[in-house]
């Protein structure tokens, strides 16, 4: 027979306290999860891309397939699986699967980002296309944002647009992400290949609900199979870095980014280019 508890008995009180503590712990964890997700926006959004984490979203310097998740006109081809640990927070995982391919003068991309926590999940599948011709580039993305807290969820559609131009060793890009959404941001970027080993880039990003942020980034080919990434952004002040190991068309990227108030975020990406 199941034990019966009466109001005021020690067993009943202990059971009530334990139940309340579990519920309180669940709520606190959920609030922390949402807090970390919102804080990601102040980092320029923690993307489901290890390369973006290392390069502060300066996608002009990235030849990783997951760059297509950030920029519709990213001139990349391949497939990438990424795992991000936002602010090293236990129980919160951000994964991404991205692919991009070219057909003549056109580039197509598709993928999804998935943030998982016991009480909160977020999906961000997307499709994009770009026209690349004689140094000019014009592209757009359509994505679906779905968020759920417990059994409650909501979704909405969003869009991105970008245009760019490249001439010899110079590249430029202007883009607007999440047009009309709460996390909308506009950015302009420039990059230059200094020599066969070093490329530099930078830009200015202005989120709708945050202060603008200057970013600078670099890539350095230390060896045929080893690349070093580095970046800095002024608001909030943070540094990023990464290492890419490659063998033929297979690549492995580890990256991290600091934060002034939270623990560092870490990223790992396995990619195959074509």
C-alpha cells in the first residue's frame, strides 16, 4: 500500500520541501538558460558555427561551409557539423548542420541550428541562395525560428539579405540579418589577403537592441595543414581564437571566445569541402 502523508507530519513536510526545491531548481535553471541565450545576443549572437565564434562573425575570412548560415553570399562549398558550448554552461548545447554547393553562377545553402536544454529548445532551419558574377554577389536567406519552453512553443519566419564585391585581394560585404525581427542586425565588412599566409578583416555590426560593435579578425596559415584564427570585438570586449587542422578536403576546427562577465564559449566543427 502506498504511504499516506497527512498535513503537518514530518514525512509530508520533507516531501513538500523536496518537491518545492526540485521545482525551484528547475525554474532557476530555466531562467539561467534563457539568460545565457539572451546574453548570446550581446556577443553578436553565438552562432552554430565554430569558425564564426573564432572570427567574430567576419565571414569574409572563412571558407567553412557553416559560413553560409551567417552570410547568404558566403562563397563556400561543403558540409559542416558544429557543436558549441555557450559560455561553458552545463546542460546547454548548440549544434549546427550546414551545407552549401555551387551550380554555375549560383550558390545554394541549407542547414539548421539547434539549441537544447531540458526546459528550453530553439530551432533555426534556413535556406539561402546567392548569385555570384564577376566579383559581384547578391543573396538572401529565409529561415524559420521555433522556440519552446516546456510544452509551449511559437515560431516565426525571418529573412536575411547581403551583397558584396571582390576585386583582386580585396573583399567587401554589407548584410542585414533577421530583417524586421527583434534580433535584427546590420553589418559592413572589409577583408584583404595580405599574402599567401595572412588575411585580415574587420567590420562594424549594429544590432537592433544593442550598441554597435567594431570587430577585427585574422587568419594565418602556419602550415599546409594548420591554420590559426584570431579576433577581437570592442563591445562587449572579447577575444576569439581557433585552430584548424586539415587533410585534403577534411577539416577540424576548435574555437573559443571570451566574455567579460561569463565563462568562455567553446566550439568544435567537423567539415568536408567540395
